[in-house]
């Protein structure tokens, strides 16, 4: 949500700072907060997200905004591998006391394949994404996609995954690669 859209739509409350997109699905609107990986948020951020999400839920209760749920979408990985911070942002704590409220019935977290499937409404969505990235790289070796995929941070994190699928040269290799990450 950029500044111009937020102003036009009346979404200037600071709680919307943690919302990246409004996703329209057949059953209604969803507020989407996008995260790159399991390591994207730390404890303070998780607690801040819980506060922002509670504010958004209160606005919905007051009739100021309409949406079905809040979704946190993690681009890659698997739900089993997420850190506890993704539970904390929903208000679920296991042992340690944090200043959070359980809003888990109104906040969903989807990671990897589950996120892409939810977003596109199709189980094969992540394969479409990887096929598109592969085609972009093939079309031009100097594209921004190649630069992003070769970024040192990403390369360091996924080097172990690459070893599981071997040399990644074809579209099917890319699909195997994403399936290894987003099992």
C-alpha cells in the first residue's frame, strides 16, 4: 500500500504501516503483510505486529474498514520451519510472557507453497513463479531477476537447498529447486 493509495482509501492509521497489500478473493478482502523468510521478524517486531493487527481488528469491529482476515505471507520455506516469532505475532506464546493478545483466529500465517497457493488460488502457483523467473533469466542474462537471485544473502541461505537438486539450468530444475525449499 503506497502513500497515495493509503491517502485516497483513508488508510492513514499507523497500523496500516504493517500491511503491504489488500488481496481481493472470492470470499472477501484480506490484509496481507509480506515477509521474506522465517528470519525476517524479531521479537520486538512480532510484538509490534500483534499491536498493529489488534488495532486493525478494532477498526473492523468499529465498522471503519472491512476485511475477512489478516494474512502474513512468507515467500519461501515451510510452516514447520518458522521461528516462534510467527506465533508471537498471532498472540500465541509458549512459556515466555510477552505483551501480546491471542488474535490467532483472525490472523493466518502461510509460508512457501502454502502462501503462493493461497495467494493465487492454485496449488501450482509456486511453479508458475519459478518458471517465470527462469524465463526472465533466459530472456536476458543481465535482468534484475538474475541479480536478485544471485544476491549474496539469498545465495548463502539457499546454497544447501541447491545441493539437494543439483545443477539448476532448466525450467524443470527451477521447479525442483522451489519444491525442495517449499516442500
